[in-house]
């Protein structure tokens, strides 16, 4: 049997996350709760944060393994009033008595910045959002090196992707850009669709400078220029699998594993969920600086029911958990992959493992976080009476590592 802990709330849950294999963090509009999962259920929650600037509009807690192999976590939250807003980034630390504490890393005021997504890799936290609530709002990206207090300044990815799209024809539909952060690269991807060109993905990669420690407390700014770029036809970029870079020993190309929807034959409107690697090839001189190419190489065939997009991919492991369905039932499932293959060196996807089933009455269930190091899965459900239930499943003994 799976070990399970349930946490029920009538207030709206903004987000919930597993941290360091020990803590469960649950955010509401007026406060953030923390549970120590190593204690018994009667221990209750600690309040680790209350807004000082209005209410919480968004809350993102993400964790990663740093470049030296140590786990760390960050919180990005947005507080708003009727007039202004404030975005804050905190590092999470474990105190002397196993208490989770928040240390302010960066904070800035804004007027209409709406946080959409937060990505955290071994070095960099990237905050994505829009300025303005309508469909014509401008996309924004804030990139911070959380270890060296460096802010990276990037050229306009929106303008670059629009230029590439116009070359394929004036009629297109554009997705929200996606960001992938690794220890060596920052990758931006934008998928777009045109009636004549079909689906394409425009991708830029930026090589991160060698880490160094700043001796001052102010936030330094470092401009970056693209190190690689490419337009890849017949794919629509989805979630990330690995949040770190693997080096191909034979070519020295950087490989980053991602999930995509592939469209075969070309321009078909029927998506085929696939996983594969972005290959960042050796650079060549283009215009006034070196720019390499980016290609997509699919992994081996992976047969599965339709994948429901609810944070399907997690960093630090070659096992991927996701939510899928078969008829009226939903399942949490997993598959494992070997990037290079055991014998031939080919990329292959290996196993599909049904692990946890939600019955019909739990149709509102979703996978929201996974801690690969502690073997814990976090699910959120909206019950029949409209309340929220957070469940923590520990199944490390049920799924072979």
C-alpha cells in the first residue's frame, strides 16, 4: 500500500510543493503553510510567510540540484494591492531545528506584471509573465543567477521569434514561450502555427558564463547573446524532462531532453506526444559572433494513452511521472529513459509503469509535484463540495529505481 497524507482546505490553494524530501509547502492568498512530513500528522502546520503588500496573486516553489550536487529551493511570489504589485524571490533554507526559513534574494515593484511560469535549474531562476491582462500584453522574462546574484539581460526573444515566423508567412498562431534552465545554458522556445507552414518551434540557447562569486551585495547585470538558434519544423514544444545538460562525448554537442508534440505527416493537426533531445551543435561564425545550430532528435517510440499536461516532467531523474487517462479513469504513470542506450548508443524510451489510479469521482485530480529523491508524489484534488485536498504519496518502495 502507498503511504498517504491528506490535507483538506476550504480556502483556495494557490500552489503546493514538496521541498527537500521533508517539507510540504502550501500557499493561500493570505499566508503560506509548511508541514514537516517527518513528524506525525498531529504536528500541524507552521506559517512561514504572510503577505506584507496586499494579497498573494501567485506562488511558485521550485527545487533543483546545484552545480555542486546539493539540493536547493526558491520561492517566487507576487503580492498585489489595488494600485501596485511586488515580486519577491526567496531562497529556502532548513534551520537548526529542521524549520524551513525564507531568505530574501531579490525584490522589485511593478504595476501590471502577471507571473505565468517559473523555471529553476542548477543555477538560474527564470520568471516568465506578461505586462497587462489582455491578449496583446507584452511577454517578459526575468533571469537571475541565484548563487552569484547576477541578473542576465537578454535581447528581445519576442522580436526574434516574430522575425522567424514572418519568414514562413504572415498567417500564424503563437504559443507562450517556454524557458529551460540548465547549469550551462538558458534555452527559450516558442511554438507557432501557420495554415501553410504548419507547426514550427523557434529556439534560442544562451551559454551561461562561468560561475563566479560577487563580493558586493547589489545585483549585477550581465548581457547575454544567443549561442545557438534554430527553427525546427513539425514540432510543438511541451514540458522539460531534464534540467541539466548532457555532453555527447563523440561530438561535444550539448544535449537537453524535452517533451514535444510532433505532427506527422507534415502539417497534420493530430499531435503525437514524443520525447527527444535538443542537440546544440558546434558553433560557427555568423555575422559578428559565433552562433551554433539546434536540432531535435526523437527518443525511441513511447506508446501511451493521452498525456494530460499537468507538470509532467521533473528534474534530477530519468524517470518521468505524469497524469494520463483511459476511458473515464485517470492514472498517474511513469516511464524511464536512457539517453544514450545501453548497447548501441541510440536514444531509447524504456518502461511504462502504471502506479496510481484515480477513480471517476476524483476526475478533478492533478499531479502538481514530484520529489524524485524521496519518492514522493504530490496531487491536488477538488472535491465534490468544492474544497481542496492535497495528498502526499510515498511509493519509493513500489517503483523500482
